[in-house]
């Protein structure tokens, strides 16, 4: 209980409004500009229990702070940091969770191999001036509760939903639990996981979540490869020379999509990737809203459509998607 009280005290000293941070001590009130408070904030709070997290957030909410939330599975890269920056730009306080959620892995080997680097992640977030790093154990997230499946509809029928059965139920469940714990005003997700964002928004509608689900543009390496924690598992050659072929091929397909039929482009794209050693799970055009996949017999790709891919190289599964307006 004393730890919880200390956490509450620390955050009462620096709960910031948009313009002003007020600190009261011995009956005297001291005012600091918001920018000063952000640049000279307290050490990042590293919290492992739900009760501590909820105590801190209760004080923030009481003070009227706008709370941003970035859920991650760790092994953080610049794409994650961009999500944190986006949250810091719009919110007074930011929580980042690091939790490798077993419910969203349909392959136990994939779960075992998923990269983990808690200390490295913590250092990156400290440098960013984060408010709270939440890295809970399984029971702190789920307790003893057995969560029912969500009725996610057709958005999980294809692409990741087809190749990773149960994956999106795991995503929806863990994000729902985090929304309950953090009560964010805005939650931030990366565009690389476009279908996942659609799932989270569907879950938010089903549960009456009052906050905003914001999508931040995909962060890419200089080669064009979408940043991903899984990139760490690639050899140097594959990461620098082979894996970037995904974005290269997709970009060419997008440019040609206004003059060539989807079926012809998909056949061409699959051949290009196969020739470079990829095992392509899916490569498809889909409607950006409901994620309906265009059949290969359809003649026209619309501006509102997107191009999606999942492919393996060196046994590492990579996904990406792009807007056709390139």
C-alpha cells in the first residue's frame, strides 16, 4: 500500500494541464510551464501491477489529464517510438505497455522465438521521457477470468484471420483488458498492422469504448522495409537486401494498379517475390473499409483499396500494406 501511496504522491506533484503544471507544497503554489514539466519530468514510473497502474491513472483523471496509450509486445524499434511521440504530442500523460500476449499466437514456436528485451525497451522509453512503463505478468492482465470471444465479423475472415486462426481474438481480448486498466483518451497503433487496427476499432464499438483509436503511418527502414520486431530475426543480408523486395514489389504494383487488372498484378508480384526466395502466404488488393478482398477476376482497382501481403523469408514472417495512392 505504501508503494501505491508513493506513486500517487509523485504524480500529484506533476499532473499537467495543456498549459500549466501546478505543484503545491506547504501551502505554497508553484507554477511551471507545460514544456518545462515535460522536459524535466520525474523518472519514468515502471509499474508491474494493475492496482498501481490504476491508482496513478485515477490521479491523472482527477486532475483532468488527457491520457495516451501505446500497447506493445516489446523489442521496441523506431516505429514504436513514433507511436510514443504521437501520443506525447496530443496527450498530457502517456502509458506504454510491454506484454507478449500468448493469446494472439496460434503457433507456440512463434511465441517462444518472439524477441524480448525488457531492459533495452525500458532504456529507449526512458530516453523518450515516458510517464509510465507498464510491464505486467499474465495474471495482472487477465487474472482468473475467461474472456468470451468477440463477434468480429467479416474483417477477420481473410488475410491474417485466415492464416493465423484465433490471432485476432487474442488481440481483441488483450487490448480490451488494457483499455479497462488504462482508460485512455487515445490509443495509438501502427498502420503496418492495418487489419489489427480494424479489429481494435470493431472491439471498441462492441464494448462501448469512449476513447479514440488512432492509426500512425508505418515507419520504414531506409530500404523501405516496414519496421518490425521480427526484423531482428533476419540475417544481415536478408534484412538489407532481400526483405526490402516486399516494399519494392508492392510499390510497383500500386503504380500499375490503375492500368492493369488485379489478377495480372498479383501473379506478377508473387513471381517476383518467389524468385527472391519468399514464401508468399497472401498478396491481395482489399477494400480499405471492410477489408473485402478483390477477386483476381475483377478488372479495376479503386483508389479506396489497399494492397496487403504476408510472406516468409528465412522462416521469418513479415507483413505489410500500402495505400494505392503512391
